[in-house]
DNA sequence: CGGTATGTTGGTAACGTTACCAACCGCGAG
DNA sequence: CTCGCGGTTGGTAACGTTACCAACATACCG
């Protein structure tokens, strides 16, 4: 090995001089070898191997019109397994298109989102995929992004018309609630969260629509929409069950709330606390739902597919194969009965 | 707004001419404004705002000695929530150091890992964090990486001496198995997986050590080490429980195997299949373990912290604050009894 | 054998940025 | 009033790469 430890990365010039050719010939060889004699190509590739040369992608993309091959992805909370799957879906499609992803976690923080987007633009990303933190849209306006295409996932941003992939939140919540109503329940509690205002709102709307359609009372006493984590959800469920008129069923708008409700229900059963053993419908799947002490209907979705769709939408813009019109893809959800 | 839709990103020159100064003055202003008159700075910042200018980070890092501000992160399986948490930990620390992360998923594929590492180097990353796919080490040798520091996480690569963060797999498995032995079990089955050869091996070693130390027989009939997913784990558990002499307890080396075993145990209880209702120790936590039909002891760890430690190790190299010696950090695991 | 088409190779310039140096300014000390 | 110094500004070159053009070699045709 002729490379010295601690040395800078070798450049195309060093490869060229080692192979006894010009940098242009090295460049051509690495670009596929069109119009380069095979024996010369071989000499070049040998020099590349010997020196451990890698093309400097940053220098490459410096030339105008050259894509950087990077996609900026900002999601709200990587600690949520669904977003891990989402990121995986994006990564897969990006890899299929020879792109890499720059990943940032916003933690539902507007300022951090703005910072990430700025940085992504500064790094010349070819496109952006964003789970927005539903603040305002100023930093996402086309004139701020230059000609970098943007795809929103999971949520919309008020006043911003761009390609978007969503779940069928309303329909899923509607059908899930309907299932409870069909089973004879009329007093159905709602557990939801605030953070994802957009999805939370949509899922609540589905719940509400089903309830009113069937003439079931929508009682604020059994609607809790402020729980961000499992513990808060547990407490909310507890308060609801301790009411004089507790709900006989629960619609939970997400994973975190479902787990919290389950904890509380499990505790009551273990400790013999009297009161309801409510049926549960859960938006978002969770493992071992079939082992729960009460029947759980699951409204599941494919976050990985959501990521893939977002990336596919983006690449159709990048390839220029997309129509000009802004598109929204709404992915179906599936319902699994206990 | 004077920016034209579809236009290229504005350059420092355009900002300069708009502000009536030279590009150097813009550069200095953006670098903190040392030795630039306040009123000139203001004019420059105004032009920056008006044009929607972002520094081109790629061009910036082209100059020799300039860091790219990128960290390459390759993990094996983003679909695993633990790796999502791991990535989050890395991202957090990177952000604290003003770095972004380039994320790739290897899917336990050697070729893909090599490809990702090449690409990361080509993009001039300042450092690499890798959950290795335990193939060979050729592409990770220092002479192949130039002077880019590397940190391994979760697993080692045979024959490669680099900074590494691990879990206390052996100790955790040992203590977990001991807990079962203390409870009077002697016939303890083992469920594990192949993919992560390294951790799988270590966890098996902890199990084996505890067993032999107490003189409990290590019976190949109740040791299954080939399950990659929940379904396979379920089948392995089923076969084990159907033996003439089934285990009275199960040590499960990971999440996937635990879920699979639980499914099978739940099925047998629901369907009234006679046979053991084994106690379970699970390496890796899972939610609602307290609601399981048999008592589950959980050996948990903090994947986010693992990611933070990996990144911290890397940045100590980058800052030059690290001692030269190769370091290994082994994070403790916690045991939660049912 | 001359001429043209085709294939191969290299030189030059440019991408956006900033380190370095040179030039210039105003101000205070001698 | 002159000198020198510190603060401010701009020009030049270089980072690594490749598009473009020019130069040259070779093959083929008439």
C-alpha cells in the first residue's frame, strides 16, 4: 500500500499521473469508459485501486446543472417506530435512484425545522421530504427554496400547495368508530394527541363524523386530546374510566395513547378495580395486540410505503416525468378485527 | 421578491453585486463579520435576505482542510425500532456539534455496506459510524478510509481494531439466565438469531455461562438460533413446547424472538393446548410486557444512548481530544423483573 | 495514395467559495 | 506635517472535477 496514514484523500490528478494519463482520461474512465482504450482503462483502474481513490462528489456537483445526489429528509420524531419505517421507505427508493439521504430530526420544533431546511438547501440537495411541524409556511415557499422540489408527508402546511402524501386518517377513524357503533357501543371515548395537529384533527373528524351520523352523543367528558406520551395517556384513560358514566369503548387516535390505555386497563384487571372493560379501537398497530385483555381492533398503515410514495413523488418531479399539477396521494389504512 | 421561480440558487457574487461590495466582503460578513463595517454588514445581510441566498456548503468544503460537516451513518435495519433510536442518538449529538448525518440502511448486506462506505467517503464525510454487517474488514481498513475516523456500534468486525460501542450482551444474558435459575428452573430453552452474529454469539455465551456455572444441562434440543423474524420464532417456540420434555422457561436473545414466543404461548393458552406455561426472559424490551400471560423479565438497554456514545466517541477523535488508544465503550443493560 | 470519418487524448476554463496578500483609508504620535 | 499602525476592502489563486474544444492517430473509402 502506497497510501500514507493520515494523508488527504488522493485526487484525480494523482491517479492520472500514476496511470500516466491526463485527468480527463481518468474522469472519462470513471464515467463509464466511453472512448477510452481498454488497456488504458485498466491502467487507470489499477491506479484507482492502488491509491484508494474515491471521486469527490462535492467537487463533482459544484459544476452547474450537476445534481448533488442528496435528498434532504426532515422528520419529527425518529423515536417513533413509524417514522423509522418511513425513513426506511424513503431511503430505499432514494437508493434505487442512486441518491443518498441527509436525515434530520425536528423534534416538533419549528426553529429546528427552518434550520434543517436552510442547511439542506446549502448542501445543494436535489429535493426535500418533510414531515412538517405545522408552523407557518414562510420558509417553505417556492421562492425560498429556489427550484428544489418539496414533498410533504403525513401532514399538510396551511397555505402551502405542494405534493403531499397522507394517510386516510379520516376514513380510517370513521370506519374504526363505526365498527364500535356496529357492535352496539354508543358511549365511546376518544384519546388523541395534540402534537401532530393535522393528523390528530383528521382522526378526530372521522370519529366525530361516525358518531353524529349514528346519532351517538359526542360528550366532551370522554374526549381527551392532549396526551403526547404513554404516561399521559394512561392518566387520561384512568380519569375517563373513573367517571360516574365511563365509556364502554375507546377510540385511540394513535399508538402512544393505545399503549397508555392498555396499561390502565391491564392494571384495573390485575388489581380487580371494578368498572368497564372497554373494547378498544387503535389507530396505529402495536405488537401482540391479540394478547390484550380486551378485544382490540387495529387500524394499521404502512409507514414504509408512505416513505416510498413520498420519495416516488419527489423523483417523478426530479425526472421531469411529473405533470405540473400539485398532487396528493392518500394511502389507505387497513382494519384488523380482534 | 426579485427571485425568479425556477432560477438557480443565487451565488455569493450576486449578493455582492447587489450589496455593492466584493464577494470577499460578503464571505467575511457571513463568517461572523470581523473587520467589516457594521453598515456594510447590514447592506450585505439585506441582499442575502432579498435574494434568498444560502452558502454553498459543497463549494465551501472543497477548499483543502475544510470539513464537510457530514457524518456517514450506516445501520443494518431501520425497521427495527432500536436502530431508529440509535440513529436519533447519533443525530442529536451530531446536531450539537453542527454536523448533519448521511444515513444509509445496509439491510445486513455486505455489498451494500461497501457501497455506502465508498459513497460516504466520496462525499467527504468527516467521520463514519457503522453497525457492521460482520463480513470482512478489507473496506474498513484505515488505509482504505484515508484519515476518516470510524466508530463501530453494536458489533465488532473481526480483525479490525477501532473505537467501538457495545452493549453488555454477555453480562445481561448471564444475569437474565441466572434469574431463571434462581427461580428454580433448570430446563431453560434458548431462542436467538443468526443475523447479528456478533451479538447473538455474545448473548448465547452469557446464557451458556450461567447454565454451566450452575450445572444445568445445555441441551441442543431446546436451543434454536436461527430465527430472523417473528414467524420463524413462533415456529421454533412451538416445536420446543411440543417436545416430550419441553423447557419450563425461555431465554430469548432478542425482541423478534420474544414476540414470536409470546404469540405461541398466547395461542396455546387461548386454545387450551396443554403443556408448559414457561417463564420468559427477553433481551430487548417490548411494550406491554406486563400484560403478558406469563411472567416476563426484560433485559433492556438504551439504544439512543448507544447512538449518543458512538457519536461522542467519534467527535472526540475529530476534535483531537481523544487519546490515541483504541477505545471500547460497553453500555450496561438493565433488568426489570415482572 | 489522398481525403474523410471515427476514435482517442489532453488543455483550458469554469463551477462557488475563501486564504492570502496588497492596497487603501483614517487616526494618533512624534 | 510625516510616519506608521490598525481597520477595511478587493484581487488573485486554488480547492477537484468535467464540458468543451482542439489535436492527433487510425481506419476506411474511392
